[in-house]
C-alpha cells in the first residue's frame, strides 16, 4: 500500500456488509409476548439454515429468528467467503470419540456433499451470492511447509477424500494457476467455492421471509429456560429452541464452553488487468497457505483480493470486538503477507475489519439436542463455518423432529470438548500458542527449514490440532 494512500475504512462490520449498505434488508424488533413452534437464537448462517429446513420439513410450522444486532452481524457477514469441505475439527479426535474411522470418514463425506448441496439450493432459490466453485489452492512457502502438506494429504485420503478431490502440485503447476514467487508447491482441493458472505446472508433472509419465517433484529435473547425465551422487551414460549450464536454464545452456553477467537481481513481496491496478468490468478480459486499462522484469500467477483489472517487472536475475557475495528499493526501484517506473495504488485487496501469465530478447547465443533428440554445448539466451527452452518442447522432440525438421517449419527453430534481454562490462564494460553506459531514460521522461513519446527509441533499438539 502506498505511503500516500488514504487510510482504509476500518470496522463497520467489514467490506461485504458495507458494500451492500443500500441493499440490506431490515427487520423489526421483537416486543410483547408470543408462542412459536421453533425459536432460533442468532441470525447468521446456522440459524437461517435451521429456519429454512424447519419450514421445508413442515411449512405450517411457526418459526421465528431472534437476532441481537442485524442479520449477518457476526462471522456470517464478515468471513472470507469460502464454502469448503473441511469439517470443523480434528477428524482423528472424532474417530476416537465414537464410531471409529468409518464414522469420521462419513463426517468428511457429508461436508464434501454439503458444498454442492448449498450451491444447488442457492440456484433453486434464485440466490445470487457471487458463488463459483473453483476449488482451493494451498501454497507451501518452505520445504517444511510442503512436507506438512504431504502429511495433510495423507490424512485427507485416510479420512475419505480421493486423489481427484485433493492432489499435490509441484512449483510449476502451482504457479500456472497463481504465480506466487516463493511457492515450493502445494495442494489443490476440488470441493471449494468462492462467494460473497453478505449476499448469502441477505439472500437466505429474503427467502425465509417468503416462506413465512419471522425475523427480528435488535432482539437479544437474554436467557433460555425450558420453553421460555426472555428478551429485553418481551417473552417467547417455544416448543423447540435452537441456539445458533457461534462466537457470541458465552451468555447462553457458558463462557468456558467455547471462546471467540479473532480473525481479521483486508480487501484491496480493484486491481488493474495488468496486475492480474502478472499474478495469473484468472479464476475463482480460493487461496491459503501452509504456514502455522496461515492466511485465506479469494479473488472477488469485482477484481479485488480479499485476504484474512489472525492478527490479535483473542481478547481478554472473551471480548467479541463490536463492529470489527482492526489495529493498524494487524492491517500492516496482512498487507505485508500479500506483498510477500506478489512482490512488486501495487495495491491499496480499501477496507479492513475483524470478526470472531467460535472455538472449543480442542477446536472440535458439535451439534447438541436435549429432547427433554427442547433446546439444541450447533457451534464451535473453528473457522470452517460456512458448510458447518449448513450441515449443523439441517442436523438440528432433523434431531429435533426425530428424523433419522445420515447426518444425525455423525460423530460431531453430541460431541463435547472439555471446558476452557478460566482467565487469565485462557488468555495466556491462546496468546502463547499463537506466539509459538509465529516464531516457528519466522524460523522456518529464515532458515529455509526442511522440517517443521519443534515449537510448532508442540503448539499444535497443545491445541489439539494434530491429526
């Protein structure tokens, strides 16, 4: 970014939402008393998909969505725009939790199927979210990183992906798709689509309205006790309640059940055609890398690069960061990463923002349904939230209405991680883990390491990320 360039827009729920400011649907605030068949807490992807499948199952059901801020306020409106087949967590842990290898393979296959299922529904419902299935590239900038990708692919094959669905690329093959100067090679995943996050949120919300779902904004649910939801200006009785609040779940599910981990993004102004010719990124492939402090990126439909990374990973006391104002140091960090990918490429950051994702103690998500209480939840997506929200929301409906499907027996159903440590141990632990990963990346790049740093291996095992 040029030193003379104007500072980018910062926060404001991010670029995707700001770009659609004049097209954002508006919904009323809930007041008074009501009784519904299904109450959904949270107006993000999970809650909207749950509402969609509840009405598809039984159109006569009364379904209401209660959103504390505005639909898509959280990760659903701020994410990187990846619809990928990666499940939310460690497949080896899910295999050990119940059902063994075949159960974990079934989970992986459900997420593979989920990518095309979402795309099919968007087409059927006439939702244009700039969706395009072009796969995902994972770049290795060091020999050590390339070695991790070989191991990662072995695990992918073990848990059910095929050679056609994930395959290795050498340096030339990778650079023929995206010309990253430092790349040693990489992976290509077939099942991944790029999309515009806010367009997906608003498209789903409009579809639900046409189906008869009532959506309320500015309607925070303070408590759920049995069949009763208590809000600031009202009360709702519900036969079934789904809590779909992901990184904002502390108040309803307990602050040590999962925590909000911060992720930040920048988006450039549209690049000139000569810049795109230089880097060769002429398709809709998503992009990330094998660094421990990895990035994720897409080429937007209007010719920008949107790139995200961690920055400040966690706020003390599980803070969620409001509208997403982002520190300049984080903007600089992600900008420098982009420059290292494409040295000499002139670009200007147009907007920077942050959001939070829900993370359990072992980074594994779970879908839960308590038939006695009539309350369920789907949370803990750990950065793989788009397909997880679709599968999780659909599974919640099937569990709540006693429909036995291929989803209701998957190993993340009923899975519970142990609780996070109390503060300040929690803050110290998360920051220490990311510090280890940062040091490991710097060590590998500086020394041209051929094997993964022991620090990174320790951090990965400490966090439960190693498969």
